[in-house]
């Protein structure tokens, strides 16, 4: 392999980190907090002024919901489909009595799929929230939930779905007596 070819295939990990973070529309602080690193260190890594250890790269990848290998893929390309097993889903506790699982771990540019579980009485938080201005589709996989969307309230049951803009303040609550499972499909990604 010639030196020129080697240079062309070289990947700037810091640049990839920044690109993935921006695709995910998360702040430097959010990723640093999730990874247990300082914001200034992560900024230096993104700018190529500091090198991260393998352990730090693993924590950053988990915080971004990607595999470490994705940090070394030029232009986010992958040559093979990848299976994400249920037990391998990146998880994040959220709201009250809730968990979110990322189903799209690679930095897809146009689509993000998240599964959420809410225990009985659980919610996405005390206040409605927004994120970006994406198209969002909520599908109820199991249970009964109440979706506050702006000033409107929608009661949804297993199999129901609703679409809205992620810029509309929204809050989801499990109003049933059992675990509720929902899926958010968001385009473009805004988490």
C-alpha cells in the first residue's frame, strides 16, 4: 500500500467523535457526563489535541450509543449488516421509573429508533420536554400510556401510534398497572 493510499484511509477519531455527536445532537457536556470524563478533555480529543485511552474511547462510544469500531470507520461506512441483540442494547435510565434502549447504535444520519420501558406509574419526567425539530412517531408496544402533547392529552394502548414534532413539548406516563413498552422512531436523529 502506498503512503498516499495509507493517508487517504487514515481516520481522524476526534473528527469522527465530533461528527457522531453532532448527528446525535448531543452536547459535549452530555457526552462527557455520560462517559465520566471532563468536558475539556473530550473537547481536546475531538480537536485532536489529546489522545484518549482505549478505556476512554469505550466509555465515549457507549455514551454516544455506538460501537468503538464505528469511531474508526471512514465516513461512517460499514461493509456488513450488524445484529444488535436485545441484551446488547445501549441502555439509559430516564425520567421516573423508566429506561431507554437505543436500537440504532450506528450514527445513522436520517433515523433513530429507541425502545422505552416505563414501570407502572413511571413517566419521561415531571415536565414535558423537547429535543430538536424532528418527525417523531411513538408506537405503544405493550401497556397503556398517556401522552401529553402541548396542551392535549392522548391515551394510547397496545398497537396505537401517534406522530408529532419533537419540538412540541411532550411527556409520556404509564397509566396502566403493568410495564409499558414503547418505541420512538425519530427522523432525523435528535437525541
